């Protein structure tokens, strides 16, 4: 599809970074037709990673998190519709219906619907929260300040970040994690131990191997969590942080192919003609064989939104982005990249104990992912390694006297072998 009279209106459902980046790309690439960007939140597009950090702490005002000044959308002639929900999609007729009853006819549609926080059955109450939005952050902050204590169910990225932020607000914090370690889906055990020590040093009670049997909220609003082994914990505020679910209800109702997200091809096309998907809700092809994945990180969603816009315009480019993200806890920034598995080996440069390292996940001598603390340049280099493919010499990779860029370039015999 190329910019022509055939492409007159592009509608984007979802005003997160994927949708907003797509809208901006359409304009920067010269598309002169109608662009409609629909968001279900009342706020214009904002930097969502701040929700669990600066926004939650109150250190940054909401208006400071805006992705662009309000005037930008008008200047770019992007119709920004906030506080609106898409309730019906007729992919064949290319018609989208909003909760207001308004119908939009489109030439191309991008579903950037993101995800929603997973909930625990039977767990609710005035001071039981999930965290996805600016509104959620405001409510959670008020409760933490009022009750002075927080129980975090789930030791993943959001759970750990909120625990650190709550400590900065002076709250007593306990983290309950069902697995044997924090961030077990993202980092190897040694790095998990380092992160757990950060929390312990800041007086967070980290409890792992917790199988939650019940979470009861009393009449006074206080919550009591009970584990299967009889251990109990109580707090005035509870955050349920047990992962996200891709928002696919609109796609399912419209008959699109869905499996752990909206299934798309390498050009972000769904199973319906003229309908694309990107961001947290999209299940996209991986770089290796039959691998597919769904990225839940800001940078990946941004890259996907840009790539999807190019495809909509008939200017597709190979999508070779290596997903990456970051987490800031107690002044330390943990960066991660690639697609790792629990059975991957890691080659470590630097010292995990000193919180200054790059751990490269290696599978059959091929770099597939990385975790870094205090070494952003290393992470960029390893992402290039992953995108290029090929094998590396593990000894050279671990040797800090050998620059990572040399390992990447393979300009010393035996340091790297390009993929064929």
C-alpha cells in the first residue's frame, strides 16, 4: 500500500508509545491524509515508564511526563481522541465504532491496544491496586502515604520498582514472590541475588517461594496475606503485580487471529486486510526460526509503532530491532536486551557483586541477550551482536582487556565468527 487516494484515513487504537510513534511517523513520512489517534485514558500520550517511578513518587508532575506538548498534535494535524474506547471493529467493511457511538471509516487501522494488569481472582478492596496508568499511580500514591505500609504481590519489574518507590515515600514494604528469586523471567540467579540485596539494604522484606493461599481485606481496609505454608503478612495497601495480559478483546470479536497477542507477520499485518498491530498487544515473528514473541517494553513498542507505520505507507523495512528495556531501583539502572531463557548460559564482564557488569546470555556460543548495570555502552554493543548473529569466543567475551567492540568486529582472529 503506498500513499495515494487508496490510503485516505489511518485510525490508530491506543495512544501509548506504539500508537503515538506510528502517528508521528505517518506525518514525518509525508502522509497527508487523515490520522486519528484514539486513547482510552483522559490524558494525552505520556511517558508510561514514569508510572512506577517518578510519577508514583510525586517527584514529577503529570504534565512533565507528556510525550509531546499539547499543541504538537494539532500542529501535526493528528486528531487526538482521549477518554474513548473502541468497542466494535468490522474489519471487512473497515469501520470502527467507539463507545460514544461514533463510527470511523478507515483505509488502514493500527491496533496498539497494549495490555492490562493481570488480577487475582477474589482479591479486591479499596486499597488493593494494580498499576498501569497515570490514574492508577495517583491512587496508589495516596493510599501508600495514608496507610504507611505496602504489600507487593509479585517480584517482577513493576513490583520491584514500586517497592523501591514506596520506600522513598517512607512506607514499610514487603514483597511476596512465588518463584525462588526476583525477576526470574528476566535475569539469571546471581543478578537476582544482587537485586534482592539492594532491596534488603533498603529495608524491604523480600519473601520468595511464596504460594499465596489467600488475601483477605478486613473491614478496616487492612490486608492479610496467607501462604500455603502458613506464613502471614499484613499491610494497609496492596499492589497486585503479577504480569500483564495483552488487550485483544477488540481483535477477538472481529475474528482476527490471536495467540498470546494479536498475531502479525513481519510487516505487522494481522489476518485482516488493512489491519495492523504493534506494541504490547502484538505477537511478532522473532529473528530465529519459528520463534515468536510479545514485547512489553517501551523501546520495543516504540520501534514497532514506527515500523508498522512504514508498512501502512507501503514503505516496509526489515524489522531487526532487538528488544530492550530498563529498570531503575535505588539509583541503580538495570538494562536488559534480547530474548533469554532460563537455561541460557551467561558470560560476565565486570563484577555482579560490585553492581558494575555486563552479563551476556549465550546459547550455543551465540549471544541472545544481556543484562547490564552501569554499562549502557556495553548493552548497545551486545544488541548489535545479537542482531548480527554469529558466534563469539566466550573467553574473549569475558576478558575486559578485550573491548566489546573488538569482539563484535571480529578483527582479532578467533574472537568472533560471523553468521553464514
